[in-house]
C-alpha cells in the first residue's frame, strides 16, 4: 500500500471527453486530491462527487486539483458528469492498471459472485508528486470537507 512520503506513481488516463491527462501535469504546480471510487452514478459515489463539486471553488482557492478515477468508460464518466453537473475531473481506468499500481483493487462478493472492485481511497498529493495523505476505505459522506481541511494544511 502506498503511504505518506511515497512518490505518487505517474500515469496517463483519458478523461470524460477522451482527452489524455497526465498525472504529473495535475500535480506540477498544484496539489492533487486523487479519489478512487467504485462506480459512476451509484448513491455513495454520487454523494461524494457532488460534495467535491460543491467545494470545488474552495479547493481551487487552496491550490488543489481534484480528480476521480474508476474503471468506468469515458462515455459513462461523461454521462455521470453531465447528469449531475460535476466539476471534478473524471478519469477512466477501464483496464484497472492505475488502480493496481495505487493498490486500491480488492476482491468483493456481490450476490454470491466474487469480482475485483475498487476500495474507495483518496490520496492527497503535494505539488511535485509526493503523497502527503493516503486514506483507504473512506466513507463518502463529509469526505470532501475533510479533504479540503487536509489540503489547507499543505
């Protein structure tokens, strides 16, 4: 598991508009709140994304970008963003490669079927790419506010 003090692994993923985004660009001159979440348009993920959207201006004022990663497609991300008016950057890791290097994949049993799923995890990455906070198995309600408080301490 990645820990505070580790260098954040670099990656490139497409966003909801199918534009390729490099992580190093996201943390080059700002901090990055990087959220891994299970699935677009589900209750917990929607709650978390809406809270981040509501606080987006405050994150910007604190010098932080916000990005969410799931295994959903770019089209799914676009529909999720547009349906809820989300302002955070949504990145598609359909093959789970970035999820694997950030160690957020876990086996889950749903309706008697075992499958790999994303453990809701957030990394606060300092400008330059060092992990400052690594929070695994977070609960969505109030999470954005807690992340804003952590960003403000950087």
